[in-house]
């Protein structure tokens, strides 16, 4: 079996045993594939935060002891997430992810698209094999939302009509929907009540907002070595994320850069200056404050559930996601 060292699966000691099992089953799913698919996918699955499997597990454990439904739903969630990353790299023409060459960079777009499709298929094979139909329903809804969000962003890149409301619609679909679905799937496996499944899904939605807002912040102020991609990549690709939306509202810099950000061909020439000026503006503090706001909303949702070590870990996770550096 493929052996992949991933220290991130052990960063929550209370679930390290279960996460190791999830990791083994994830690698088993890849090992079941034939060459050359197995070789292509092996390195791509190395590392990663495994946030989505952790959320399936932690939300499930809020309602019942661990069971194999949680384990396999967590594996399927990570497969779906990884498949979406492979496709994202094709769409974004990314050469590196986590400081490693992307599949599309090494093998080309055609192979990358098919590899992503294969990983999606493995996820649904698992869900079907273990009759996880209700979990599959949540994850299918998320995939549809992710596709819708990707198309919305493509249209936004074309017409440049972007504002805060539109931005949140996009990140809800592209990022938060899957994180929310993972929380719902975990609660489903824990045999939670329908109203509790909805509530924990709302926690996931808010956490997903935080995750993406911080991700967009790191593209502006992060360390390229830590985040595994060049700084300012989003704006070079024409993505007007929340820091840039607030930047354009700045009385000092808004007028100066409005035309630049509306014309992708102009951005590369002034990228260094733009990144320097955005750090001088109030856009960074406003963006971080918005992320804090959603993290607080996520914690408020958790107050409605009984106290447990797993609920407390979910609370702590909202702080970790807010403060992450990669």
C-alpha cells in the first residue's frame, strides 16, 4: 500500500487514531486504482490539512461514538475535495500546489481532467459500496454548488461586476458548501436529529466563509513558501477577492487602481506596487474583521449543542482556521 507521511492528520490528538484509519482508507482507495493512474495520484494526495475529513469525524462524534459510516464518509469527502483541487488547477492554469508541481503541469490538462473525474468516481464508489445514501445527498448538493460557483466566478472575471454580495455568493458555493456538507454528513452518520443536522451545517457554512476569506488574505499578505504558490496569484488571474473589494473602496487608493483591476493585462505591470499599497490601506484589517465576524457566528451555533470534547474542538477549530498561515 502507498505510504504517505502527513503530520496534519495528528494535530488533534483526541482523534489521531481515527484520522490514521481515515488516512489508510484514503490511501487504499488510491492503491485500488491501476497504473498509471495510481502513480499520477500518489504525490497529489501527500500532505494536506485533511480539514474536511476532520469535520466529518468531529461533527459525527458530537452525536455518537465513532462508526465506520463516519470513516468512509470522511474518506469520500476528502476524495471529492481533492478532485475539485485537480480541476481547479486546470482552470487556474496553476503550476504548483503545496510547493509541488500540479498534475496538469506534469501531465497536461487532458490527463488532469480525467484524473479528477476518476477521483470523483472513487468517492461515489465508496459512498455506494457502504450505502451512505443520505451522506451522498449532502455531498452531491455541494458538488453542484461548487460547479455553479466556478461558473459564477468565470462570468465575474469576464464582466468585472463584482461586489461584496457577489463575492460571498461565490465563496458560499465554491468553498463553504462542501465544508457545510461535510458537517452535515458527519452529523448524519452520528444519527443526529434533522434540525441538528441543519444547525451543524450552518456552523460549517460560516467556517467555510472564514477559511476562504483567510485564503484570499494569504494571497495578499502570506508567505509564498508557506502557502505553496506565488503571492498575488488571484489578482493576476483576474479574481477580485474581498481584500481587493475593500481596497477599491479606500478613499486614497480606490481611484488609482479601479481601471487597473478592471483590465487584467495591466495588473502584471503594477503587481508589486499594488500589493505594497493594499498593505498600506485598511483593506487588510477590514477583511480580517469580516473573517472574525463569521468565526464568531460559527461558535454561536455550537452553543446550541451539548458540551463535549468534540464540540470544544470544533470551537477551537474556528480560531485555528482564522489564524492559519497556509
